[in-house]
């Protein structure tokens, strides 16, 4: 299937920007280019341009078929490894690993921080499950995913979160979404119920709150569109709120080691042999 987010005008505009800044943009992972890093130091949101470029680029059928094969292998190996490890809520670490692995495989991708709203089948009687940006507690991101054409969302840990058994049974093992369904974000996708009630009591609009608390988030949501997917009767909506990833190269990712194995070891031992097979 074609990549429907390709936009020749946006691609050209971004390439002109990169060219003007002395950045070589011909291969995945060019956010490691010294000139890119220098720009990022001046503008912490510069990485968003990389994400917008991944989405806007043109991809031919041969590339998409090759990328699909590589993503399928890498994502399933990682999912299986994390499931065996037993850690729940590892989405930030795992998506960062996958992003770096795909860079090495020559696959265009970016890592996104996203909210996730899960609506369960009407007949189940289950209330929705939310991963909010504005919530209590400390966390690196509400959820983390990878966008890698031909997949509009790659969510390796979709099922490997803290769910009760009923909800877990209604979720896919992993999300590899190849069809784009645009969605609209709503305040309840981004913020917990208590905060929304507080804003309402004080007659503060959510848009005003967002501009005060995180003006960059509104821009990200405008450029990197929300997307929703249905698996059976369960609906998952992702609202991209920031662009993330790991600063370290693949060999430098040592914070989380599923089953005591580094990302580099998993890549070399389990992923590369299957792809080269």
C-alpha cells in the first residue's frame, strides 16, 4: 500500500531547511549529523523537523516492502524479548531501542511520545483506559511508539502495560498499523478527569491551559496528526505530543536490558540473522 502522508511540497521545504543548515539528509538517522545536533542545542524542538520529514518523504513500493520485512522482524523479536523479561510499561526504552535498530537497518522512522486512549467493545462493559500527558506522578511519557513507513504506528508494548486480565485479552499482541485513519484529539485524551473538572470549575478552556503549560505540544499535534485504529471491536487512538528517542547509539543503550541482554546483543544475535536469512 502507498504511504498516504507523503507530501512533495513539505519534503522539499524541509530539505531546503536541512541544506541551508549544512545537514546531510540522505539516510535514516541523520539526526546524528553534527550540524543537526548543533541546531538542536539552539532549538530543542528541532528534532520535530526530522519526524515531519519521515512522514512527508516519498517512498516507492520496493522500499516499503523491504522496510515492512525488517520492521516485522525487529518488532516481533523485541516484543517477545520484553514479554519473556516480564517488565510492564517499558514503552519508552523499547521504542528507543527499536528506533535505533531501524536506523541501522536503513529504515526511515522516528520515535514519538503519545497519549493512548483505548475504548473497549461496547458489550464488554469496560471503561476506557487512558495514558494521559497531564496526569499525576512522574513519567517520561504517557506512552511511546515508533512511526516507520509503511506503518503509521508501531507499538511493540501495546499489550505489555499494567492492565487487568479482561482488558488485556481485548488488546492486540502488538500494533503494526498499515492503514491511516485520521482522528481528532479531545481534552480527555490528554488530561485526567480531575484536571479537566478543575479547569471547567475555573472556566479555563483546555486550549488556553495547553498554550500556558506546553505551547509546543499544540504544534506537534498539528503537524503529526492523531491516528486511530480498530482491532476487532477495540479502538486505539494515538495522539502524538512530542518527538523522542535515545541520544545514545545502539551500542550505548544499556539502561534497560531485557533478560540481561543489551539492545546491541539482541540486534546482532536475533534480528540481523533473520533479516539476512
